[in-house]
């Protein structure tokens, strides 16, 4: 577990996993065990916006089965991004993650 000063909006602990590995390599069984035995109220997924990332997110959701709140980082338009240069997938993700101002 690590603390990262770049994530100043979140006060908690995070851990990373290597991409494109088996569930054991991703330490998913350890995550499921920790959620079941510790007072973890939320698991925030920071996965690549790819099919592999989405598949991993669904797998983790199935494994946790509502034991903790499961969220993911927002995806879409980066800060300072020019709309003219964004692909359709990025714009679609941004539209789905929109919020009221």
C-alpha cells in the first residue's frame, strides 16, 4: 500500500497491479479477502480504458459481490483537452460521465 501526494483529493491508501495478468498476479484474491475482513467501505478502480480494463472491473465486481462500494476513475476529456482532437470513444465516455455544474 502506498500514499501518493498527486492524489490530494483522496485520503486513503492505494495499491497498484501489473496489467494483463491472471487474477492471482493482480492480487484480486487478496483484495477480496481484505474487503471481507477489514473495514473497507470503497474500492476505487483505476484501470486502463480498454477491453482488458473493463473485463477486469467486471471480474472484480463479481468477486466483491456488493461487499463495498465499487467505483472507477472518471474517463473522458482531459483537463486542457481540445474537443476537436478527441476520438469518438473519449467523447462518448465523457458524455456518460458528465456532471451537473
